[in-house]
């Protein structure tokens, strides 16, 4: 485990590949943050204020782990946040039915929105992984130095 990521090697055909996954502890930490933000003590906020508080937390966590093999984790996190906000709305409006809440707060994309702010969907984040380049990785030491280049002249001063 390293910086919230689990690193493993697996064979893919004849080549071994290295995969990084999000640890369960890292997922539990973001779930605790979401749960704290959508607790019963915050039902006095407007939905737009709640979304404005949730989005930076979730987006920052997702952008940190977007280089891991985490697409399923992002999908689960989006599901978890969506249900926490839905249950928060039920506590905020106890006399409204689910149908009334959905009609009032859900958009066509089935995400919560209020006041022009939409709940962030982590599963839409593009996972960018490294490419296996093997021995074709360029090295800066094989090139010859040009003494007339500005970099070489600045280094000699």
C-alpha cells in the first residue's frame, strides 16, 4: 500500500503488468466525509449549498485517484453520494413523497440539481493510466550535448 493505493502485478498474456487500485481505507475516508456533509445536522442548508460543499470534496478525491484502475470505485462512489443526497432530501422534506422530491430536484440526466448547481458524477471522470513502454522509454543521457544551446550556456555561468 502506498499513498492510498494498492499496487499489484498481474500477468496479461506473456507480459506482467502493474495495476494500482484504490484501497478500502481511502474509499472509507471519502464515504465518512460525504456522510458528515449529508448528516441530519446539515438539513438547514439549501440543496445548492450542500452540493456546493460536496462537489469539491468528491471531485478532489476522484482527481487524485484517476490514475489508478478505479472506474468501478468511481461508479460506486457516485451511487453512494447520490443516495446520501436523496436520503438527506427526505429528512429535509419529511412530508414530500419520493415522486415529489424527484420531480422537484432531479434533472433529465437523473442527477440532483438546485440553483444551477448539479451534483458531480464521479463515474464520468476519465481514468488515464500509464502506457507500457518497456525499453522504449526515452532517456536524456543518450543525446549529445549542444554547447551553443541556451540551456548549456546558462549552466556554464
